């Protein structure tokens, strides 16, 4: 289809990176073999990858309006066909009649209220087909010993201000049952493959961690939900998607927790093998987490928060913080049920989005939690220095 008018994409960041490569011919002849090269990169929120551009392309991008459509002929006359066609192929310039997924995402971004920096950070921190365990193995930085050897010790574990003007001693607080619960919380990396979650356990956990416990219409059409965690602006943008492997009465598959109905909506049934394979992909090869009978993907409906916090530099941070609160509620709820729980941000967002049918800039998965009965034996390390979970620790 001929291109008559084009415009620059909406959310764009230009960056210069210094690349070092090895010149093997120079190496063999005993000369300096490191080639240092500056690379110009375009990072756009409607694209999943940074794109290398040249000086001419960079100039066009810095000069072009991102809102007005410009006649393609005039741009070709001014900058040359190769430059404009290159930018169109890289989807940094978008044609008026383009209907690719990237062009659609660019159009959706224009109607959204993402802050530019946050949009780029979100779009470009997503993983696809990443195996974090293999990557760790290849990096040869597997143990803490390896890291100390490579980096030296980390910054001190306790932080003391040398400029403090006085110290006020705090008495030992009285213990309550909350202390016992908190002390039994430990990230679980050993799930019992033979032990399913009961329907009652799943229902209780979802209600407590993601469920609604009150609501009020604050203005026409603006309903505030009361949940068990704080939420930036009270907007509760976080959705729970489930990867079910072993829950009594549920077929393995992908579900959405319907908060309104306190029910699970099945999105796709999977065989047990498919569910486990997807769980492995979702948590980037962390098998000890993929063994959990239930995994919960937390995804943010950004538009809900950005309705109030338009183009706000901090709302993305607030959403991440909110997920931390939810995760701790999930850990404690699971602990109270004598179950183990985990959270990970090492996830393959792209495959999760595809599986659940999520548009990344509209409803983005940001972390995965899971829970289930602990195995009898601890194979993978857990941090339990006070022996609150494992008597053999
Ligand atoms: C945001 C976040 C991401 C985490 N990601 C991982 C992960 O990818 N893999 C993992 O084994 N543990 C992960 N953890 C768990 C930490 O390793 C764990 O909390 C820490 O070692 C302290 O142990 P504890 O939770 O048992 O007290 C994560 C924790 C948080 C808060």
C-alpha cells in the first residue's frame, strides 16, 4: 500500500550507548583488539526492542512532529528515500494507513496517559523467552561466594549514620501472635508436587488478598473499592490472573479472578503438562517456583490509575509499590494456612501477555506470586536462619 502521510511515534527516547567488540584480526596480529563504537538507539514504547538508527534517521526523528501527519513525498525529497523508508521499516515513523500491531499500540498510547519515561521503562524491561537460571549459570555468578569474589563484599548489612547527634534506645516490644505469623513467613522454593490446594483454600486466599470488602460510589461512575491493601488514589488497578496446576475441582488452565463475582473465569484449559510448561516459561525457568500448584500473575490496568494521575512521573512507581503490599498479604495469608508462598519479578512478560491476551501498555503483568503446600524435604535453598519453617535448617 503506498504511503502518503507519516508521523513520528508518540513515545520515543533516543539514547547513545558505547559498544565494545573484539577485533579478532587485530588480536592475532598483537594489536589492540577492542573496538569502541557509539551506537544511537531509538527506544519507543510501542516497540518491544531498541532499534539502532543512523545520524540521518536521528535528525529526522528529532525534527518531525509526532502529532501532525507530514506528506511522505516532501520528507523523501528533503531526507532521501532510504532514510524515510528505513524509519518506516523500523516503525519509528508510522504511515497514516498502517494497521500493524505496533501502529495500533502507538495509537492506543496516544489515547493513554502514560508518562514518557515510565512508558519506555515498562515497555523495555519486559522479557521474552528468558531463562534466568541458564543466564545465571552462564554468568558464573551463581553463589554469593562467586559474587563476593567478582564484586567484593556488598555494602554493609546495617546502616549507621555517623552524623547522628544522639541515640534513643528502644525497649523490646511485647510479642503478639502477629510476630509468630511474620516469623514463619519465608519464600518457598520447595512445593509438594503431590499436594493439591483445596477449593476452600484458594477461595479464602483470593478473597483476602484480592477480594473486595466494601465499595462506595464517590461520584457518578467513579466507584471506590475497599480491599485489604492500600492503593494509590484508591483506584485498585491490580488484577490477578491464575495459572492453575493442582487445585481440587478445577481443571488446569489459565483463569482470571473476577473480583465482582468472587469467582474464577476460565480463559483457557490446559493439560497438566502444558500448565507446567507455561509456568516454567512464566517464571523464566525457575523450576522451584513453577512447581507451585497455583501461580498468580499480577497485572496492572494502567488506565485505571492514569485516569487520575495523568502523565504522572510517579504513578508507575505507586503501582509497583501496591503489588508489594499485595504480595506481603499473600505471603501472610498463605503462612497462616501453613502453606508456602513466593514472589518473583524475573518473569517473561511477553509470553504471559500472549497467553492471557493482555495488551502490555494497557494491562501489564509485573510480577508473579505463587503458593502451595511445602514439600516434606527441602531440596532448594530457603532462608530460614531461626528454624521457623525447616527443623533441619
Ligand atoms: C520483588 C521481589 C522479587 C523476588 N524475586 C525472586 C526471584 O526471582 N527468585 C527467587 O528465588 N526469589 C525471589 N525473591 C525472594 C527473595 O529472594 C527473598 O525474599 C529473600 O531472599 C529473603 O528471603 P525470605 O523472603 O524468605 O525472607 C523476590 C523477592 C521480592 C520482594
